[in-house]
């Protein structure tokens, strides 16, 4: 009798082992198989949350088939205690293993709300935007003038206070160092004093992701390093026989090209005009340099140039001086740096606005005068409308 009992018990154990093994294999397969989510979602994990709460929300939103298997799998892979606060984009069909990795990896949030500080030539704006998980496109919530003394919108102050909000600073090509420093001082999520305005042209226009508490001076150092690398690469790639003595000249010319280019495709032609003029010993005769001599890069002039200003001898008046001005007049982008060292091959020495945002180029003064006459006629027509 005892032998039968022992035999039956052994059989039961064998069956139990196979059942447990089967359940484990099934659970492992569930954990690593494509999930039921039929569209991307944005999962927000609050500080102090835990894997149970997250797994239950995932199950409620149809991202996982079983919150229990999700928790067991997270524990089995050693990630149960690694949950990171933030907003995480969960893609369509993501496996439980992939979701576990997404919510424990850390780093910047991959969805949710972002504040973008746009530092432009004429204005500085703050924009609050949210990522739509379904389209993975941003939707604007609110936008306002960051430098205005008016009270900031409630949507902005609410978002800035949230722990998982991402922050980005976009520097436009052609802004001055003074404009960048002024704007950074208004970005309240950053810290630290800026000792002084960096040299003109030394900061790289770019999109910089920053975190709450980042130091302003350290961000400026990042900008300098990127610009230094870009300038070195441009100098290395320069054409032969350019009338530019060193990288400093490249930076100055690139800043002028940046300020004179309205249509990106024209950079090479604009560069060719200035290079051809330098080769022929002609004055550059470009308004942006004169304006910089008046404003010192501290904001926009806000009016047209006067004839007296065009005749006044200053280091930046290229209607009077020969060659390049003493310093850059803005912070040029990478495309303008490359245009300065690889200009288009043309015989152009003149250009004037053509009324469409671009320019009409000319090889001779007679051609240029005809282009100027057309431009003035177009201006007169607009004023009479």
C-alpha cells in the first residue's frame, strides 16, 4: 500500500513540475511576445510610484495582457526596483520586456510635455508643447514672449513645476552673443550667473536639451565647443586660394553671410559675392556690418540706416573700410561656415533684394542698377496698395 502511495505521489510531483514548467514557459512567452496595444500611448510615472501601480495602469490602458505577469517578469529580470519617474512613449505592439526596459532605463522623458525656449534674431519665445502619442507629433499648448514683463501664462507655470517636463533651448542662426546671454538669464529653470558676454561668433546655433538646475555658464561652454569644432572642420575643408588668412576670417565672413542670407539655397551665391569682392579689393558694402557697429549686437536697430551712418567711418562700416570688419557680427550656423570656405563659383559682385525673400545677383554695375530699379518699383507698388 505504501508503495502505491509513494508511486502516486511521485507521479503527482512529476505532473506538478511539468505544469509549473509549462506555466513558466507560457509566462515567459507572454512577457516577450508582441503586446495588445494597437496605438502608441504616453505613460506618466510619478515620483514615488511602484511597479504594481504602473502594471495595473498598463493593463487598464490595454498595453499588457496581464499586470501580474508584467510584475513577475520585471522582478525576474531584476528591474522591479529600477522604476524611473517621467513620461515614456509606449509604442504600438510593445512587448512587456520592452515596456519594462522603457520605464526603468531613465534619461529624458520620451513623450509628454516639453518647454522650448526659442532664441531668435528679433524675439525670444517660450513654447509649451505636448507630444500626441497617436501621431507622434507635437501640439502647441501655449506660446509667449519670454522677455515680456507681463505675467507668464498659467499653462507655462504649471508645466514648469512638473518633475517630468523636458526643456530645450533652440538657438537660431544669426543671433548675437548678447541676445543669447539675455535670453538664457530669463530661462528660470537654469541656474548660475554668466560672467560676461562671450566673444561674438563663438557660440553655435543649435538645439540644446537642458535639465532643471543646469548651469548657464556650462551651457555656454557646450556652445563654444561645438562652434570650435565646426570652425575647425570648415577650415580643414576650405577651397584653395581663398582671400581668408585664418579661421578667424572665416568666422567673420560666415557671420556676414548669415545676416545677408534670406533663402538658405542662396548661401553659396551670397558667399561668392563677398569672396569675389575681397579678391578684387572692392569694399564689401553690406548693411548688417554697419548696423552691428551701431547696436554692438545688443538687439535690433528697429529702423532703416541713415545716410550719415553709411558715410560715418567706423570699424564696422564696410562702405568705408577695406576688407572684413574686426570681429564677427553674429553667431553663424554650420551652413554659413561651409559657404564661407566653399563659395559658389560665380562672377557676381552685387546683389539686392528681389522682393521674394531672396536676392537678384549681378556681375556688372549696370545689371545691378537695373535690379535695384526693379526692387524700388516693387517697393513703391507695395506702399501704394
